[in-house]
C-alpha cells in the first residue's frame, strides 16, 4: 500500500468527496441510511449558523489516489465560554479499517486543536450536541432512526487504540404500545394536570416562528446543566428546527404550561429514515413523490426532544407530557417509537420513560482524550 496523505478540504470537489466517500465505507453495511446530500452540503455555507461561533477544518485521507478517511476538527468558542475549559472536538469521522489511516487523521485534527491551545479533544460531534453526536456501541444490524448516527463496529477499536476513552454514554430507548400501561398512566396524567395546573397544547404551525422562540426558551433552560450543551441562538435554533414545519405532526409536538407559565415541551417526528434509505442521499422527483405519497405508512416515530424548565421539575410534568404524547401517538396508529438520546445519568428521565414501558436497546458513546 502507498503512503497516506492528509488533504484539507478546500474546493467544491473536496466538499463533495468528503461526503461521497462515506458511501464506499458503508457499502457492506445495509443498516446505514445516507443523509440527504442537499442537507449535508449546508455545512460548507457561510450561512450555516454554527460557523458564527466556531472554527472548523475538514480533512481527507488519501492513499493510492482514493479517499480512505475523513475527519473534522472543531473549536466552538461558545462551548469554551460556557464551560471555561479548553475543550475542542472531532467529528464527521469515517475511515477504512486501518489504524494508520485513523492515526493520520486524528494526528492532523489534534494538531489543529493544539495550535489553538485546546487541552482535550471530545467527540464525535457533528458538529455539536445540538446536531448529531456519539459513536454507536451496539445493535449494528438495526437501522438508525431519524437524525441518529451509525458507524461500523471497528470504529470503537480504532478510537481506543488512539488513546480515546469514555466521556459519557447516550442511551436510546425503544417503545411499543402497551394498552394496560397506557390506561394506568392516562388516569395518573389527568390527575397530575388537575392538581398542578398543567395545560398542554399542540404546536401552532400557523405561528411557527413564535412557537420556535417558545421552544428555544425551554430548550436553553432545560438542557443548560447537561455538560457539553451550548445555548442556541435564535438564528441557529431556527436553522435546526426549520425542517420541522414540513415533517412534524402538530399534535406530536406538545407545549406545556403550569398555571399559564411556559414550562416544557416534547416532540416526536415520524421516522422518515424508512423511506430515505433507498434514496442513497439523492432527493429525486420520484424519491420525493414516494416519500410524500407513503408518509402515512410510516409506523414509527422518534421522540427527538423532551425538556422541562428547571423551576417546573418534580411537578409531574414529565408524566403529563409523555402521557398526552402517547395518547396522540396511538390515535395516529403509530406502532413503535425510539426515545433518543438520553444521557446515562439523567436518572429522573430514565425512570419516567421506563415506567411507560420503554426499554434501553442502543447505546452511543462520546469519547475524550487529553492533548
């Protein structure tokens, strides 16, 4: 084999290759779902809001004229400001099963971070916890749900050989309809709402911009204590949630109040991955028609966000929101759901969703290494 060359992504052709090479990596992994090309290419745009508070460099590993790996090195100034630690990140990592390719990529990314006085690397972040993150540890034969990561099993060994160790785990839970449990919790949910002055309503799509701001207010408060979380600006939250308007079912995005005060929300989206897989990243006219025509056939959802403001916790709002979501979810005749991701030490949330019958079935890991 020839020498490995690391090349910075600088041209349009480099950008296309950065994402195209993943299709070769996953040729033998049928569970992988390619992200839409039109979406992943947005990361190169000057309008990509994460760029407003970060510096990113992207690299390709080349050997014998073929791309064999990729990585991004990320310095998020908002992260450093909030957590007062010189932590940087790696992300968008893909590689053939070759430790020397992985070593060359990580050495390059780590050098970039060290030059900026970063003392620890964490990841994978693509590019932060507000987007996608984590390395899948198990269930490699199962398709990922919407906006969840997937990787070959050998990535875990590559990272460990390069000196990376566990930072924390992110858990995914699987739920199928359990009528007996739902009836019991429906009674409890109604009681809690009446006792604590809880009211719950679906998102108003006709006032979507105003609703986005309400969701952002809750999001930034509810996730504030989770290490790695960075408050999201109005611009960035608008970018992240912008597509929700096109794919969300209004009564599966619920906003809660306690005595009229904005308190929490929960959102479940249909798992469009089921129909995206055959597209292989390309949204053609026929693919779009198939997606729109068959969307009512989707029987799975992902509970993508679930947050309660700190001042309103331990008031039963988690049970009330989950209960109402499951009532609406059942009315739409969905059959299964993934609740993801949930930090492994978020014991209160884990306790509540397990009471509903959800079971832990996938684990994703964030790694770290001192530089």
